[in-house]
C-alpha cells in the first residue's frame, strides 16, 4: 500500500527534532513497512533545503521504497480551490500553498498522508485518511 509522507515528517527526522523526531521516524518506518512512500514535487522541494546536492537527497531515498509521482492536474485544481477557500476565510498569505498540493495529491490518489500538521488537512480535505499524532 502506498502512503504519502508530509515534508514536516522528513524534516523532523533530518534535523533530529527533539520533540517530533522519534514519532516521525516511527511513522515513516511504519509507512515503509506497509509499502512504498510517495513523494511529489512539493515534498521534494521542501525537504531538499536540507541538502547541498541532489545526489545527497537521492542517496537517502532508495527507489524501492520512495517513489516520485507528478502532481495530477485534478489535484492541482483541487489544491487551488482549497487554497482560495482558505484565503477567503482570512487565511494568511504566508501559509504555504505546498500543503494544499500535498493534501490534494494524497486525496485525489486515495492514499493516506502521514503528517503532524493535521488540522488544515482535516479542514480542507475531510475525506483524506490521515496518520497523525
């Protein structure tokens, strides 16, 4: 079974976050035990900031576990509509649009999303299955 893992989970592990690294590492390991972990361009871009070279990030994302999927047009459309609704409700411009791409992609693909930032995903993608603390 495929699972998408939010960039915050990777960053918790990469930075050894004192609060979240253990939970995030266990959640990522559980996802890998169930099947492949899906990345898209939004996740890849957000986690790439921790590396100087593409070869470094590629070395820790083995292709037998981590698979890269383009964001489908249907998900991009859904992300835009959800972001518009968020903005119309007074959401800050600084809120990352990538979160909406990630949530919409997982929702359209019908795969669960591992995240520790569940509130926005629950609000804008209520049918999305979340794995969260």
